[in-house]
């Protein structure tokens, strides 16, 4: 039996952070706007298309960006609003899509394979895009193709605020005229090596024998040859099955000692925060679980601004604990869980003293990686005292 034709849509909110800033302040519309950190040591998170015309791009040092575009308006960012709009778009997609993956705070893959029996996948994606724009007023682009790689490249070609369908069988024709560094993973070193081989465009790759590419570039050469043919086997991972990060502790002796319980709570929250950062994720939801000696188990969760920072996770965990705990009753088990995980931890950290915070957590995690997870802990975890 023949496999159904694959259809994958990739949807990406255009200059998401800037778009949210413009909605909150319409006077910014049509102007060069940069969202990111401080003028001296910050990094560009995203920028408007008006700023891009001057060569500004994401991950660029803010100082350089302002040299290129000195008249740009610098927005420090309102992260709570970004979280709210991201969830809004996610909810719209979840209500319509048979299977979708939230790749980051502003990026989604939708698997429409087999659905062409019931509707035109292209028209369905157009209708979904129109609904998102109508409800949220956010610009969004999409690409539709037979796999994730082509769909993402199609989205890039469709921007700003457009859409593009690469029909089945047209993958090689679509890719051939593009520069070879259009493929993710082709950095400066690889790009220079390919140019020395006479490979400037993706179509040039297929002029070579695959064995020659493997000799020159190793396994990456084989992978590049497959990509140039438009082949990619990545699957859409259901957002509803996204993994959570959790930890729990069953105490040797039941305890109603508030000081002890809060110390344990902080220790466990630090632990899941560390795991979160190691996975390069953000979390948008934290939950607390309490089990009593009679095995009665209660839990409570709350949505939070997407973060990976202990100094945001710990207060949320403590607040939930105080809401949930039946004061004076001994506790048998305590647990902490992070869910609503998404990528782009760096972006999510750009708005609250980014340089200090990034350097701080990198230093802390480097110590933990070298000497063990308990090598550094909050003072309240290892010393007695009120929280």
C-alpha cells in the first residue's frame, strides 16, 4: 500500500517581539525598531524590517546594530506580553491542527499528512493564517511542503507576512538556485570549503558524485547531498506530548517543618531549573505536588512568563506551595514539575539584565557540570533560616 503524500506546514510569526511592541504602541509602526538588551553590551533579539534594511539582524551586538542604524528605536521588551501572545497563537493552532509542534515561542510545524482526502492542505493553511491574523493582529508567514526542511525554507522565502507552497516533486527545482548556506549547519568554515570546491548554489551540489562529497566533507557531505535532493525525514513532534522536567522526593520521615519543606522545595526547583538550561529550553508552566502520610495527593500549577531562571522559578514554586499546603499537616512527598517547554532560551533571557544573568547561570552551571549538581546551591538550601 502506497504511503500518503506528506504535507508539512511551517508557520512563523514575523519579527514576533517587534510585532507585539507595535501592537502595544502603534506609533512604532513603520519605524526601525530593535528589541534586545542594553546599548553597550546587549544583543539584538529581533528587529523590524525597516531596521534590517540597514544590515541589522538577530544575535548582533547592540552596539554594532546602533552604529548601522543610529536612528533605530530600542525596545527593552515586555516578556509577559510575548508569553501571552505566544499562548494565544498556540491555542488557535491547537483548536484546528490535527498534529502540531511548537518549535519555539513564535514558530510552529503542522503535519497535514493524509488530510488531503478531506480538504486542500494549502487552502486550510491559508485559512488558519487568516484566522491568526484576524484574532491577534500579528503578522505570520508560512511555507507548505513535503517535509520540515523545505517548509521552513519556504517560510523564509515567503516573508514578510506571506505564504508559499512548494508542490510535491518540485523540491530540487525550488532549492537549486539558492545559495548553499541557505541550509542550516553550513557555517562560515563549511561555506568556504564548498566555495573552494566550486559549490556556490544548492544545485551545484548535485553535480558532484556523492562519494567525492563524502571524501571531502565526511558524513556531512552525504547529508548535504540528500538535502540538495530535497530529502528530509524529520517528524513533527506533538506539542501535547512535549516532555516535562520534574523531580520529587519521598522523605524518610514525614515532616511538617515549614523551614525544612521550603528548603527542599528550593533545592528541587534549582535542580529542575538546571536541567531546563542544560536542555536549552524555556518553561511556561510550573507545578507543585504534595503527598501526605495517608497518600492523599494534591497538586497545583500556574502559567508563568517563559523563563529558565531560578530567580523566577523559585518564587513561583514557593507561592504555589503556600496556596496548596495544608498548614501543620506532615508531608510524605514533595515534587516540582516544569512543562510547556519551548526552545530559544537565549531569546527568552534578553530582557532582564541579560548579560549579568546569562553569565551568572553559565558560571553556576559550569561549576555544577564539573563538580556535581549540588556543588552550588542557594544559601537557604544548606543553611537554616527563613524564606
